[in-house]
C-alpha cells in the first residue's frame, strides 16, 4: 500500500484488524522497517490526537519525524493555479510540495474542508496535490472528506469491545455551535459499511451525508428510533452537505444531545466520539464520564491505527 486516504484502500479489513492486534501487543517489533526513514507531518489545521499518536507511531517504528505547522513559521502557501501572487502568500504549494518530498520518505497531510467550494473539497484538491507532486507515499491525517486513521481506530475499538458478532452501531448527529466538516462521519460510514454489523445513521432533516459514503446504511431522522437496541453509539456533529446549504449550520437542536435518557434506549451501549468534544452540546457529562464511555481507549487506539498503516506503507518502500 503506497497511499492511504480512505479506509477502503485496506485490501482486507479483517487482516488489517488482526495486524492491528499484533501491533498493539508488539509496538516495538518492527523498528528496522523505519530505521533511517523520515516521516514529514504537514498540518494545515490544528491537531492533538492525530499529531501525538502519529508521531508516537512513527517513533515506535524507528522513524525520524519532522512536523511542519504550515500556519506557524512557514511561508503562507498559495494553493490555486493561475493566481497572480501579489497578496500575502509568498510560496506556491506546487513548489513547496516537491521540496518537502525531497526531505522525507513518507508524508502525512492534515487539511480540512474549507467550505468555499464543495467541488474543491470533495475532489480533495490539497492532499491530491501532495500525492501528485511529492513523489513520496502520502497518507491522510484528515482531509476534506475523510479521516481514515480515525475510522480505523474506531473499528479497532469496536472489535475490542463488542459482545456479539454483529453489533448494532449507530452514528448520530449532535448539535455544535460551529460548522464542522463531514470528514469523520463520512469516513466512519465508509468503514462500517465494510463490516457486517447493523449500521444506522440518525440525523435531522437537511443533514444527510453524501450518498457515496452512506449507500447501504439505514438512514433515519428519528434519533430515538435509531438508538433502540444499539450496542455502540457514535455521536458526531457535521454541517449540512446538500445543495446551497453546504457547510452551513442549519440548527442546534439540543434534543439531539446524547444524554443518559437517550442511552437508556440502547442495549447498554458503549459511547464513542473522536474528540475533541463539546460537553453538554454533543454529549452530557454523565454519559462521557460513564463506564460505557470509550473515548479514551478509542483515542489510545489512534497510535495502533497509525502504526499499522505506516507499517504497511514502509513495506512498500
């Protein structure tokens, strides 16, 4: 595997989950793979878990790591071709990318949706330029439409905590004061549809995700109906996708917040969220602090996820 921008690029999900189990039990077993290899992590957006977990994963594999915060200390980068660069952007991404590629062996890129153009976001303009011009393997540390390292960690976590072969997993929209990308829910849906689990998506009217990510899932606008009998509840906000509402916040209905009353509808479900989370908007204090909350082990599995993927990329070098 040379590039990793979607969970669907895993050739065999079951084999990947088994490999993740091995990596978790033997975190330092493959340091020769990364010896004298350099990972460059490029951040166009903020990060806590992705930055720390991916760096830890690379170090576990014996790699050197360079971290570049594009917005702090680097030249401001132009991303569009044909632009007269007479503003505040001093360097073009088309020169910057091959230069970055010359300094490393593998590149991780984090670049969120901008909401200026649905076409640009859903064509993944930024990360695809890295793939085209860097000459090096590239993996997504969250792009405009997907967050595959998070999704793989989510699948690892469900596999570890499920109590039945085919659990019911519910992805539910929850309110948030800001417009958030669809990357995490898109990617989560894509990953769950690779399993044989029962998968339900609940969201208000106007918040349906792109059909390319959700085809095959049960979709409802009734959250209570979705939660009944659930084994895992994954709460996440996302902004509107459809039409002229793309990237907009249409409502902040607190009735969609995950509370203990909502969780009582489930089959003693585990609660999941990618973090960071707005408490008492997305989820109440008592739910996220309950014994059924998996947000910390889920976050810890981000190291396992990143290390498993990096290991496969290193094998291709």
